[in-house]
């Protein structure tokens, strides 16, 4: 069996989403120490931003007339699609950036779709853990309620379009302890971190049992 882990943070070792993914992987590998783990990091090794449009336009071009750029873009789209198809379990660590999914994640999604056949249920029935982190607090009753435009979109794509058996783990207030303006929320921030870490570990154990 193969687990595919994809990160999208731009914060390197300071990433809260990657920290959650580490916990999922630790719980998973504790139960499945000999299983293969494949990784891709969209934040530190981003996909070319123009690859999707180039791959799409290649579809309107006869194969023998395609440019080198079009051939490369199509090959990349097919590679990303194959990664998902060939994985048995998937862990996605996608932080909220500027109230939505990052360019890195959107490019990845678009290219996966470009590498598939129309209507393909790429993740049909496959266990997928989505980890989403947010610097602030977007929960009901807060000033930023309704400003998170990532989780709804990602759920639509992963679960409803691609057919994943989806588990979502969210952590808010990741900037508590980083941004002094949020120091007053230290207690709730610590509790939210604890809850998210426990949920990530539980998700990893459940993934290993699936």
C-alpha cells in the first residue's frame, strides 16, 4: 500500500499544517511501518503557474503539432493524476491563505483534472485526510465568520467531484504566539492546537485501519 502526502505551506519548519500532517503520518506509520510513503510539496517545489492553461490548449492541438511546452504540461498533468490514482491513502496539508486555497493548490487541482478524463471519480472511495490551518479564528460568531473560502471548495472537489472518503481536521488561531495582537487569545489558541493535534493523531490511526 502507498500513502501519498501533499503539503502546500510556504512556512517550511514553522508550518502548522505540516505539523498536523506529521502527526497523521506518525500514527499511520506506527501501525504500518513497512508501507510506502510518497510525498510532494507544492509550497517548496511549486508547480508552474502556466502549466494548466498550456495543458488545456494542448487538447485542442494535434499531438504531432504540439510544442515542447504543451507536451511537458500534458505529461505533468498525467503524472499528478497518476499519483492520486495509484495512492491507497492520501493526506493533504493545505493551509488557508488570503481567505482561500493558495495558488499552489489551485494549480495542482487544475492539473489533476486536466490529466483525467471528464467526469473521472479520481478518489472514489479512497480514504483522504484533509488538514486545514488558519492563522485567525473563523468560527461562528467571530468577525471573520464566512471568510474561509477554502474548506467548502476543497470538500466539493475532493468528496463530491472526486469521490473521496474524506476526513477534515482543522486548526484555527495558528498565529497566536506569533502575532502579538493575538496574545489575549493564548488560552483558547492552546486548546484549539491541542484539539487539532489529537484529531490529527486519531485521523492517522483511522487511516491505518482502513
